[in-house]
C-alpha cells in the first residue's frame, strides 16, 4: 500500500526528475498531468486564489462528490500526485512567479480556450522566450485553427461533435447516447499526455522544445480511428448500429444468462469456434445443420442463431457458463459483462493492482484506479493526495524560487497569493 508520507527518494517512476507546471481545470487537462505525476514527475498545479472550479462540484450525474473534510471525489481523482500554488495571474507579480518557475521546468500545460493564455501573458510564444526547451501542452475543444477554435467545450461536446454519441446509439433510440463518466475528457487527457511524452523524447534527441495541441475533437476521433479511417477509405460508408437480435456475426454478440447477467462473445473469426461452442453448450444437434455451417450461412440466418443461443444461455448462470467455457479444451473468446462496481473484486484487477490502496492523510485508506501501465524497472504509483488550494505556495516560493518571508508577506498583503 502506498502512503502519503512517501518521500521523494521513494519515487522512481519513468518521469522522475521532470517538472511540470499544470495550469488546468476540470478533467481534460488535469488527467494528463496526474498521469505524469503517477509516472514520478513533480507536478505543480497552478490555481486561482479560489481554486480549480471542480473543487466545488456537488454531483457528477447521480453520484455525490463530497467525501467529507472538504474533499471532493472528482478533484481527488484528477489531481493526485500534485502540489498546489495559488496565484492571481491577472497581476504582474503573479505572472512573474510563473515565469520564474518556467525557467527550471520541463513542461507547461493549460486547457483554456484559445486566446486565454495569450491574453494573460502565458501563451507558448511568451514562455518559449523564457525557456526555449519548454514543452507546452495545450488542450482545447476543437483544435487551434478554424472557425470554432475559440469555442468552449466540455466532455459531452467532444462526444457529440466527434460522432461518438451516435456510435453508441441504437437504431430505435429517440435521442443519442451520452456515455457517462467523462470518457471524452479522459481520452483527451490520455492523448495530451502521450503527445507531451513524445515531445519530451524528441527534446532529448533534438534538443528543442515545442507546443503540443490536443482537442476533444481530435482525441475522440482517434478513439474511433479505426472506424473513421475505414469509412474514409470507402467513400464515407457508415457503420450500422449494433443489432443484437440480428447481428452479422452471432458469435460476436452479447447474451443474457439465467441470473440476469450477460456474457459478451467475441469470436471475430467464428468458424473454428462454432462446433466446439455447440459441443460446450450441449447443442450437438445443430453441428451438421447446413443453415449454420459457416459464417456466411450463420449471417443469413443470424436471427435464428441468436434465438437458439439466447434460449440456451438462459438455462445457466453467468458463473456456470464461465466455468463451462474454462473447462472446455477450446480457448473461447468471451467476457462476463461487469459494472464499475464489480471491478474491485475481479481477480485480474486484484492480481495486477489495477485498483490500488492509498493511505490518504485525511480520508484514511482509500482505493483508487491505478496508473494503466506497468513498468518493470521504474514503477508508477500514487505518491500523494490531491492538494488543498495553495497548500505548497510558500514552500515553492521560498525553497525553489528564493523568495524571502518578507516577499511572501508583501504578496499576500496585495492579494497576489494566498
């Protein structure tokens, strides 16, 4: 179990020694920088004097955010492994603090609308003059160019404009489906982090800094990149919505079991699996049936195939079918359908520490979704809890920038820092 008291000497992630300035809010930007923090980077979150607005979030869909003791689940999730400095960036002394930090930093990240950073004197062209090797990450809604470059965007906007909502929608639905849990923001943050890491590698080879731009639109298009490009290669041909009762391939389909759970079958090359599956499911009478002899035949008669599999799947529980398939000599390709709440009990999640325990200094022992990659020599981890607003302001100014305590008092008096 990781503890909040872990010293910096315990941190040996792949980004140990990298300093990141994180001027981001909500989820898109903070996810990218928290991933870098997981990998050992020293992430300094730059906040306004009243903090990241997500600190005040009361609900995310139906889920309450208040964990007690002033801690918010949304903020804790997106801002672990960071320190916080609270600065009024509308003041000259406030901006100077950031300029001073930039001199010794490797990465600067912001996720404000195009033009906001420039108006406050924190755009790429300004900061690269201070540190020519700085990697500047920028997250926005729809890309840095074009008529909507300055438009605001949140998670649902990325899902909507990229086609993701329609991709998740069934033919008989009246309205498109919005996928929950901020997936558009999450993939945006992942792709921004990937872009910044690539720029860091390039800097180590070529010795140059650069700006990295990622948007809701580009990230969510890339999430669907296989489908987008296959469509383009065929003149804009579209995908039909998923049809469970009459799919093209009945062996790539979801089935309900007797206990109300579901099993997802994923045999994309189904012919080698058809006969073994019928044997495992004790349906030998259909093995020689010419209507189902190969994928083409089953596709033509898919409604019948689904109906007979539906009937049989409903005769056992999900656990019983799981045991049946595991005991059979053929390695069937399938998965039980789980909820997020099932994940802490999944033996693979447990064995690989995909959900890890963390000793939070305020909340006690908590569980959190772990960093998604496992590094054999430089492990990632959760090193510290999300910070309070401006928790490390004085420490950073005194220890890292050489400010005196008189300087601190003066800046506090005029409202530049907390």
